[in-house]
C-alpha cells in the first residue's frame, strides 16, 4: 500500500484532516515556521543578489528530524500549509530542508491548499494538487529580506543615537507614525465653543424634540451661535414667539433601502470583534484559527470556518446556494433577494485566499454548537455566522420623516425621525461603528400634517465644545492600516503586538497612546528617514510585493532599488546626526540653585530630566520622570521637584540609614544595603519614616520565611522559591531534589548541587 506524507502547520489541523484521508496518508504538523534567516549580521547579502542564509529554528529541529525520518519511508510528499504567501514559504522551506537531508530522493512533491477543513474542502484540494508557487515564495522572501535589512540597519542606529533595545520595522514604523501624529493633532487642537437651541414639543399628548435650523431668516451652521449671550437671547425670543404653539410648515416622508455589509475579511473581522466582543486583534485571530483548524463535534473533528487570513469578499457559489436555501427555510422566501448578492473587493490583490471568512456550512447554526464551543469560540463563530447569513438577505427598508415647524417670522425648528418598515437583514445582523456617540435608539415622531400646531413646552439653549479627533482603537487602527495599504491581513495583529511589546504605545481604555520613547523614535525616523515611513511609499512597496506574487515583477531588482539609497542614508545619518539631536532634548529653564540649564530628554533607562550639561565641570544630575509625566508636557517646576530624591527619612531601630528614591525598576526604600520596593499606594516624595519602617518590617519577615538555611561565610543560601526550595550563591541557582529535606542540606551537598547547575542569566550578564 502506497504511503503518503502530508504536512500541515498545526497539530489540531492534522488531527482533523487525518480522519478524512484514510490509512494511505500519514499527517504531520510542522508547528508553524521551521526555518528562518540566521539571527546575526550577513544573513542577507546585498552584494550577492541578496542571497539569503537560512537555518532551522532551534525549537523546530526535533520536529523537522521527525518529518525527515517519516519522509524517507513515504512514497510522496503533500505540502498543505496555510493558503497564503507565508504558508507557501513554509512549504518551500520544508521541501528545501528535506532535499538537503536526502529525504526526498526524487519522490513527487505536491502542494495542496485547504480553504476549509471539511470533507468537501479536503477532497477538492487533494483532487487538484499543484507545484510550489515560486512567485509566492519570492514575494515572501523579498518581504523577509526587506524586514531583515531595515531591522538590522535601523535598529542599531537607534541604539547608538537614542538608547539600547529599540527597534524599527518596515511596517511597524508607519503604524507608530499614525498613532504619534494623531497624538500631535490632539495636542494642537484648539477647542471652539458653540451652542444649539432645541424645543421640547408635544402634540396629542406625545412629546418630541426639534432643533433650531433657521433663525431670523438665516440657516444655522455649527458656529452660528458661539456664546452664551447670543444663545440665551435666542432662547428668550423663541420662547415668546412660540408661546401659542409651533405650526407645521413642511412634512417630508422618504423611504430608503439599506444593504447588508460584505462578509468578513481579516481586517473587518478584527474590527468588528474589537467593537462588539471587546477582543484584541491577536485574540480574534487565535480563536479564528481554532475554528478553522477543527473543533470536536458530534460529527467528529470539524473545521467550522474557512481560512481566516484573507482580503477577499467573494463567496463560493455552492456556499451562497446553501445560504439562500437556509434563509428561505428559517426566515421566509420574502427575505431572500431575487438574485444572489456579490461584493467587490477593495484590495488590489485580494488573492491571499479565494473566499471571505464564512462558516463551512451555514446549516450549523450557533445554537447547535453551544455544547462544543467555549465562550470565546461561540461568540466569534456567532459573529461570523450572522454576518455571513445577513450578507445574502434582503435589504432593510427604513421610513424617514422630517418636519419643519415655524416659530415666528424666519425661525424654523426641524424634527426628524425614522422607523424600520421592514428589517430585512437587520433581523440577523447590524454592523458596528467607530468613534460615534451612542444613539438613543430610533427616534419616532407623532403623526404630523402640514398646518398642525404643536405645543411648546420649553426652549433650551445648550453649550457644546468641539472635540479633537479620537485616538486610535484597535479597530480603527486596523481600518487605517488597510485603507493606507500598509501590511497585509496576516500582519495587522503582529504590528499592534510589536508596538506594544516595544513599549512604543500603550493601550488605555481601548485607545492607543504613544509613549515618550515611541514619540522620540517616530520623530527620529520621520525627520531622518521620512520616505521610508511615508504611508504612500509603504503602500507602493506592498503593491510591488503583490506584483512579485503574481509573477509580474522580479524580486532582486526591487530589493536593489530599495537597498542602495537606504544603505547610503543609514551611513550618512550615522555620522551626521548627533545623539543630542536624536534624543530631542527639551530645554525647560534654569535651575535657580545652581544656575545650570534644566532639560527633559530620553536617558539610558528611560525618560528623565537633567540639570547641567556634559560640557560642565560638574557632572550633570539626572532624575527619572514619574509614570504620570511626559517629556512633551513636563514643566520646570515639576522637573525640579524630581531632584528632591533621594530623601533621607531617618534610621531603623538598628541605626541603619533609611532613604527613599526611584531606580531603574521603580520607587523603593533603602535601609542599610538592602531595598524594599514601593507599591502604587506609596509615593517616594511623601512617604514618612513610620510607613517606611512598616515596609521594612514586612520585608524582613518575608525574607525570614524565605530563608531556610544560610552559610554566611561561603555566601550560600537555601531558600524557598516560587517553584520550591533551591540553593543559590548569587550566580547560580540549583533546585533541591524532592527526596531531599531542605533543612538537612549540608554545605557539601549545596556545593555539589551548585556545581551541576547552569549559570543563570543574571550570572552570565555579570561575567560579561
């Protein structure tokens, strides 16, 4: 019997697929990427047509060896990694590795693509194998090489000019620019005052509200009334003019149709999951991956949705036919449009997968899967299911009415209302929105005809202020990235994660704020590498990569066109830009005590203020900013307060000096040569000796319970740790075996355990 080896990316998917392929197939998982550029300089050689040097990822070596052994026993290889460029590249890397390890031996290699993990999807894919698509592989290689060259050249420059540990990325940097520029817009925004005038009205005992649209014959605009005096004057005049009621002068009735949204793409799924479910982009993709790869149901392990990394809004014909039948049976034939709905792709290269994200079978309604899905899976599946069903339903019909009411000569109030005449698709799903104030629901008006008179209850003048543009949420950032053409469906979540992990941005109450270091990095890149963080440049580069994937362009000439001017610019900025210029110090004023300048800047360990300069005979003094302070907003008085640390508080009963300060890892109290960290409830600027002694006593008590045995002269201690008792000499930590009593550990046993233990990371750093 022929033996075939099929490789997918995840064990969950392997389990689901195995049951459909039968005994002639062995199914193994690569567990994602198996090979990457070697993690050091020279992995991409521009002088050799961008030759790339790969090596197997350490954690993947065991799995790759298992696959190679299995391949030597197999007759054919089927590569079924994910249906996008990244998946194509993983398949190519696997084929290269297996060839290098003499495991292929001229055996046939097939590429198959599963857009859905169902019997139908798998059977169809296996019936149509193809060779590896080298154009997709080249596009992915070019992307990886670009990211490597940008990272390995810009990041060290940031280390030299600003501080160690920073990074710049080809796609993450334009995303950071979006967030930083929005913050600058907010800071520069000038609030303007304006007023509106509304009337509380009633007819036949039914109350409603109308807003003043014309006053003294003039149409009102946002800033027609800008102060309280004019607003109150209008309020009084209108109250008098409408004392006997407001006459209906015009009634406009319209009916409009509202069509459903397209089925989900990666971007719209992430946006809607943020809005409606409170998920992050990462969480959304993780759960979607589970639904795609397979869930244990009463039908066995089954993929419930199609592939979730896509920018296509098209749907398979058989899927649409199934939806129309389902809608007819569940909601009625009158809820199905005469012909199937089709949607147009907005993406220039919507080929990452052939379909939008949809249920593999719409017949599997969410309520039927409750017992098989956890809460997060259920909520996301229900969102996808409802959006998909709704997209093939009849339009909604909305009745709208607008009524003008006269209030004296030249004064008109307008009331508007709407009702849903036929909900159509709205009975199943309504898309969420960003940055809009919550609606009060449908505003319904009483029946009004021309000539009717409404009773005036009250005229109200209300003050308003213009608001700055809102900060980005995850949903609006993903939307902006997509609109600008920055990144691709598979990268949105990782872009956001990278910005947060690098501490360039913080997510606070669902909105992104740039950190001080994020703003400095952005300003440096914008000032000195502006074209490379330009939105249009980044989008054009994505278009070029798309062209490579379609076989319309070669990747090496693209790399050369990018690399030559970029590398020259990096060399130039290395010598022409000083660190002083890069850290963008702000001069705050003069220290009244020393007469030296005070500045705010990015220091080695983060944002700080400085008294003096490096050119002074006396060394500069530094103080770190507090968590609630910013380099862009701190003023001289606040900066000088920071230099009140360290504060001497007194002594312990043992005559050890007690002081408080802020260090690299936060605020602390020092007693003698020991330290105790301060929590959020304690402030180093206000804490007194009594409170400090309480914290010291708590620390000593905790240390006493932690110490089991101490060999003072040898500097060896037996301690209780988070994961159990261990021995330490400050450089090495060694676990104590479970069959060994910690109290009974002798000096000789402790030394023996430490001898066998590896050097800790802290110890390695100390040796360096």
